[in-house]
C-alpha cells in the first residue's frame, strides 16, 4: 500500500473510504455520529474516543492494534471466537475461559439457578 497511514485519523479515513467504501454519513450512522463528526475525526480536528474505536472494531471486525497503532492486519481473524476475544481483552486465564464456556452451554433455567446461588453466596444483600 503506497498511502502513508501514520496516524489513527489517516487509518480511519483509509478504512472508511478505500476498504469499507463508506461515505462519512454511512460511517457516522453506524457510530451514532453525524457526517461532520466523522470528518473532524479523519482530519485530526477531533479526538477519536476509545468508545468509537471499540465500536468501529466491533462493527467492522477491524483489528484494534491496526486502527490504534498501525500494527498487524486491518481485519481480525474471523475464526476467533467471542470468548477468545474476551480472554484477550480481559487477560482471562484458561480456567476462567473454561468456566465461561461451560456457563454459556447451560440452558436459561440452569444459568438462573447458578446465578441465584452465586448471588446468595457472594452478595450479602442478594443484589
């Protein structure tokens, strides 16, 4: 790629315009922003908030490290599971990942029973 993408603002514009092929209005609609806000983010006259960075990454499967630091590929590996992504984001240990995996396999009634038990054990006032 011959285009210099040294800043997050340049990468955002490149992503929107050349990769996703969206207008500023279309990207803004996805983020809950107006066209002017997207324009300001792309031109570095407005800071791109962490909330918007995470939303862009989530909505378009964009690699956070690429968007923020220009490292790696533009898109994340689509074979990774949501739980693997959570494990990375929250630095979960393998035992924590296993617990989450087993929890989500439970049906709704079983999850409710377990949650009620945990609330009674760990929350004195049962919140």
